[in-house]
């Protein structure tokens, strides 16, 4: 049984191409232009371009089919969906000639010799392509259908010929001529030359030329030089027709090589060997010799003129009313002849080939190859007429064709042509699939005036009827606009088989809209226009004891007040609805700034209200804004706070036993400034500058002050570490002996409750504060003072919570390291000193890698009135010099081997942990590994007391101690490992060196300190770093040894300042003992590299362990 054509061909195509070809044919994308006995010429409309398809039937009886498509896939060597769609269309028109048995082999061909052959009429054939419509969806006029036919014919061009690699040189024996058959040229894109031969009888008469055949071998016998040159220049039949290679007996047809067009025509015409006839198959054919025209090549021009103009030559109104204003579309040939322009109607054209040969009724000439196919296409459709009001649609359709010819518009039409400026438009909608909750579907169009075009729309010009302007699309500008999408995280998505969509996640939308609108895009989401913010106007007005902030944001001329912005912020929305229904985009940076402004204050109606002590903080937040207006009162208040206006040194109060230094008098004046402004403050002087003395002077002045009318005298509460209670009692007895001091500590403190209200100074510890907070908070205090206030650095600790509950009119903090570990320490401290001043602002808003150095400087300025810090270098110029030096120790062989083994073990173990859990969740494992390595570097016996060898540090330390004690010096030895200090004690006992010892378990600390300070026979003091790092005055020592570096260099500085403080008369030498090529050496390196944040705020240092990055970790274990 015979199979239909498509069934015989289907094995040649892959499944995907067949599936897409099925859709193309079903959607009416195939339009058969010419169907004949030898082949078919068709156009298939793709998603972006039209593609020409040629199929040669000549060898289909041998189950071989030659085909070609102009699409990129076919050019890459694959059969394509366009070819399959055309084969299906041939089945639809019931071309039974193609039925048969067995599969067909499809061969790719350049189709140089392609001919449709005798036209075949298919009854009632209509292409399934939907009828053309105008831009507004109305049925297209007849002229549009004709124009589309011409454009489709013009788009299917013959491929360029290949230059023969080896031109054949031949000779001649008899006379040959070449004949062009116009019947064959009706649908051809190339001009075929039929070989004709004449013979001469003995009388010298030439016979009538008859069709002939000649082989290349036969041309070698020819002697006529002209014929030798002609046959050498022509393309032979087997050069352009693949099937001809199977034929015997030589070639009957030839073509002019496109690269030798002028030379070949000259040779043929001068030797009178070229003629044309209507039909070579006719028995009554006449031959008309062809003359070669000289001059420039012809061009093809289309003119548009009103029907009533002299240039227009109407041939009937084609059914239109005579009164209708009509336009004539007149194609013609045109070329420059000297200073004149020569024109001809295309009716004189008998044949034209795409390589550039034009046969007219009186000559053969050259034509621009770019327009040759347009001449052939326009011959097919004949004359066009259209109504004047259809001109815009005609112009858009005409210029949308591929490579349209030149168009001349009559001046009376008053049409100008300008370069259009596109406005890109992005339309967003929710997808109808499972991604709708977190994605947008994006559609890109281009706006030219009020016309909206798809980005891939083939229309190349846009008609503006009102201005009578033809806007030429700017492809370069459109492409540049589309490139912006690549910067905005848009992605291609293929929800269906054929089509793809452009999508973007909802989280990426805001930065994308800001970037696009900033570059002139119009963005519409769910029918609502998206607007980018313009300027933001902020005003600050002063109240009785507050400041009110009002803000307004402009969105393309529409203003939104602060309350609406804050409501959007509260709902976590990234836009605000404007009065016209459009959406104003709120950038993340704006949201963060609005959030900070609202968190710092209290929302009151249409504004945000701030306390007076927040003035500098508000000024800091406003420094990052533009268009800020502040009133005179706010500016004066900020200036007064910044300059400490009105602060003067205060003298010692009556009854104070001692003389304050100049900087201490400044400190006492600062206390008075804080009280007048009702601010809390932190005295952050260096260790050893007498912070306790300054506070005692303040308390003595408060003892002498009279209470305000209606108020009673209140005690002041000082909270200190347990180790400093005795020091405060002693200092109070020495400098302010008239103060009534109550030591509210110990197991018997309950008996002291009744004495608290009458006391001048109540001393207690942080532990007692936590346990007795209900009792302590029941009383009202004049001052609540925290000594070593870093104890409340963690705002969530019980000590910090209890401190914030103290009921006091004034609050002070004392610490040498207000930022001990990170900026959060200072945050907790300020929250105690000035409740509510920070609002709901978080420390992360002022720290981290994304925070600029300018903001850190601004924060430092904003906090300046609340923190007073002086260093010893600034105020104690008479203090002896302090020198710090590193003593490097070389580990023994056994110690080095053990250290390297541990390092390699932990490095491998941690590598897996960090990959599995991440560096943050692996901190506990990191800490353990670092602890073991540090202990091994100090002394391996800290890790394995029984088998570990003695470390190199103790031997080096003993050398130092023997030398300095022999010279009459005293030394402090610090370590965080009490076990390491126990090894040192054994060495000192063996060598008979007297020493004192202090750690967290030591009682009667004051007695041990007193002995070391006064006993010349006790030259060494061993101290646990954490237990003795603060609150001790050990100026008898002038040498300090730190056996192991600590993560927080501020703790080491505290230890050194036990000796280098007020009262020291000798230079102080401080030594850090470090083992080379160990984690200790790398810790010192990190200490030096990570100081910036705290130094920028308050000149203290951060803890390193909380900042470790992956790079730091790799460095530590390298």
C-alpha cells in the first residue's frame, strides 16, 4: 500500500523537530508560494523570522529528495521543523504524486539549479496562515496581502553560487549560441542559458540553431577563441544541479557566474551568441538577439503618490468610490545616467536573477542584487492602490519586510522621517503555576509615542498620524535597554514546550525596578505603574523637651508623608500605594534608614519624637539624608552638646581629703554637666588615672548639696566586683572620710537594710545586686554607679537586667574598656546610662563589614558627650615610660613534635566540621582546638600532665626572673592558666625565690597585695590574668611578664597597667612570651589586624574569637 509523503519522510527527522513542525503547520505558519512539477517554494513563519523552504521533486521516484531551508538549524547541517511543516502542508493539499513505497532519503542541497517546473494548480488551495490584520486587529486591506506576497517572494532568494575551484579552458569546432526561455524564467531566481548549435553546409549557409548538448571533453576540440572564453566563464549544469551529475552526454544548460557577470555578458553579446525566446519548447519560436546595456546598475524604487498627481497613472479605482482620496504605489527601475536619472517601468522586465542580471525587452543589464528579488516579487502582484488614511499602515508594513527597497514619498504627502527614541516598558504579572508566590512573569515592550511594540516585533517604523512623522525604530537603543535586564537578575523560564518566559523573583524586584526606572524604563505590575522615589524632605522641629521629625517622599510629583511610609515598613512591604493607585517603590536602603529613624524615637501622630539626650544620635542618622531642615533650637542644642558648652573644671568639695589633678577636676566638672542635662555618662579613663577618686569627690559634693524643695536626701549606690570592695572602702576612708559608707555584702547584709536610706554611699557587688534586686530596687538613689561596668556588657545577663531596674536620678559607669569584646558592650552600657536613648536601634546597624568608616566616626561624635576618656599619655606626662616587647621561645624537639601532631589532627578534624556545620556552628570545636594548641605551646604538661615534656617558656621565664630579681627589681607574672602558674611556683620554690600568688580562689587579697608592695624580700607576684587584671595597684613592680597571649588585648593592657599607673616612679618593662611558629604568634598577628571598629568609637579593642573568619581559621592552623 502506498504511503503518504510525510510518512515516507518521517524517519529522516528527530522527534523534537517533527513535534514543533506539527505545531507550525497546525498554526498556519506554512505558505506555499509556488508548486510545480519539479518542486515547491514555500515560506514558513517562525517565532522571529520568516524562512524560505525549497524542495526538489526531480528524483523522488528514486526515493531521493533534495531540500533547503534558510534557517540557522538547516545551515548547521540538520533537517529542521520548517522543512517538516512544509512536507505536512504538501500532504494537506493532497499532492498524490508524492505517494509511494519505501522511505525517502532527504539530501541537503544549495539549490543553485532549483526550478518549480510546470505550475500545478491545486483546487481551492488557501494557505492556512491566518489572514493579515492591522495593528488594531482589523482585517487587512487587499493591498496588504499583495505586499506580503511580494515580500515573501523577495525573502526566498537563490543561494550565492560557489566559485569553481578549477575553471575549465576549452576550445571550439562549430558555432554555439545561448537562448533564454522566458517560459522557464517565470518563477526562477536565476537565468538559465539553453545551449543551441548551428552547423554550416558546404555552401557556407548556417542552419537554424537547435538544442544541443556538449561535454567538457568536446569543448577541447573547439577552435573559436570567443567560445573558449565563454565556456570557461559559464557555470555548467552539473555545477548547479546535483541530479545532473548522473546524466550522460554532457550539459544542455548553463548559467552566468555571478562574479563574472559583466565579463560574460560582454563576451556573449559582442559575439552575438545570446538571444531570448518566449518558450524554447514551442515549435514556432522566434529568437531575439540580446544587446548588453552599458552604464551603472539599475536600482528598484517604490514611489508613493496621490492618485491625482501627474506622476500617478491610475488604472481604475479597483472598486473604490471616486471621491475617496487614493494613493498609488508605483514600482520602477531607476539608475543615474550622467547628471540625469533614467527610469523604466517594471513591465519591461522579462527576467531577473538574484545574482544581478536584468533582462528587459531591449537589452540585458546589471541590477543591484539586493533588490533583484523585489523586482521578481513585484512583477507577481502588479499595481497597488490604497486609501490615503491607510498610508501609515502601508508604511509600517512596507518597512517591516526584510531588506525593503528604497521608498520615495511625494512632497505633497507632507511626511517626515526621524529617528525614534524608544521607552522600554516592563509589564509584570503573576504566573499561573506553582511559582506564583515568589516569581513575576515579565513582558518587555518598546514605546514609541503612544504605540507599544513587542521587543521582537518585525515592524521597523512607527507611524505617528497626528504629527505625520515616520519614526524609525532605534535597534541599537532597544538592544542597549535589553542589556539592562541582564544586570537585574531576570531569568529565562520554559513552562511549556515551545515558548519561554522572562521571570524574576519577587525578592529581586525592588532593586531591578529602581535600576530600570533610573534608566528610563516604564514598569507596570499587575496593572499598576511602579514609581521610583525622588527626593525626601525631612524637617526637625523643637518642642519643650523633645524634637519632632517629619518626613515626606516624592514619587514623580506625588508626595507621601512619614506615617504612610512607616505603615508600609511595619507591614514589611516594599512599596507604598500612591494617590493615583500606582505604587511607589521603597528601596531597601530607604527602608533601613526609615526603620532606624522610627526605632530611635517614638511615633507620635504625624511625626517621630525624640528625647533631648538623643539629639546627637538623631543628627547622626540625619547626616546620611539629603534635604534636611532643622530649626534653630535643635541646631543650638546639638552645638552645645558637641562642644560641651558650659563645662568648667570643678574644685575639690569641702571635706575632700586630697588634691585633684587638673584632668580630674575636668572630670568632676563633666559630672556636673551630666547632672544639669540629666544625662548618664561613662568615665572611661585609662587604668590608673584615679577614676575612683573622681567619683568619691562627686559623692562628697552630693553629701554637701541641699535637696530640692520637697525632696529628701538619697543615698548613692556603687556596684563593684567583689575583689574591689576593700579598695573602695579604703579609698573612701582616705579621701572622703565623712561619707557614711555601708558595705552591703556578705551573709550578714540583711541586718544593714535599715541603714541604707541614711547612708551617703552604699557599696555592693554584682552578685548581691542580682540576688537582692527586689530589695535594692525598692529604694530610690541619688546616683547608681557601676564600677568595672563591662560586667553588664551582655544586655541579656542577669547583672545587666538587674542594673537597669535600679531606681536612680543619675547614672554613671566606670570602666577602662567600655568596648571590651565588641560594640554591643557599649550598647548595653548606654542603655543603662540613658534608658530609651537608643530606642530600638540594634548594634548591627552601626557595626559590620558594610558599615562605613564615616558612620563609625559619626557614632563616636554622637556619643562624645556621654563618654569621657583620657589616656595616660594624654594627662600623665610625668608617668615613666612603658616599653612592651615580645620574647620568642624555641620549643624543644619533643614539644615541637607534639604540637605539630595536634595541629595536623585538629586541622583535618575541623575541616570536615566547618564544611558540615559552617564556621559559626563549629565555634565550640574551634575553641577546643585552639585551647589545646595554646596549652601545648605554653607547656605540654597542661595537656598531658604525666607524659608531656616540660615547655620552653618556663625555662626562659626563670632566666629572666633570676636576672631581674638579682638586680633588685620586682616582677608580675600573668597567665590565664593557673596550672601553668603552679609549674612556675615549683620552679621558684626550687630556686628559693620568694613570691606572692593570687587567683580567683584567693582570699585576703589586700594582705597579699600589701605584702608585695611593701616587702623588699618578695620580688615576684604570680597572678591569674582574669582574677588580677583589674582593681589592683601594684606599682612596686617595674617588670611584667605575660606567659600566654589572650584573645582580647585589652585584658593584657589591664594587666600591664597594674604596674604602669599613677604612683609608679620607674620605667615599666612588659614582656610577652611567645613560641615561634605556633598559634600564639598568629594570635598576636590577629590582634594587630582587627582593632579598627572599637578604636574608631572609644579607643578600646575587640575580642578576636568572636570575629574569626574562614581565612583567619586557615591561618591559625597553618
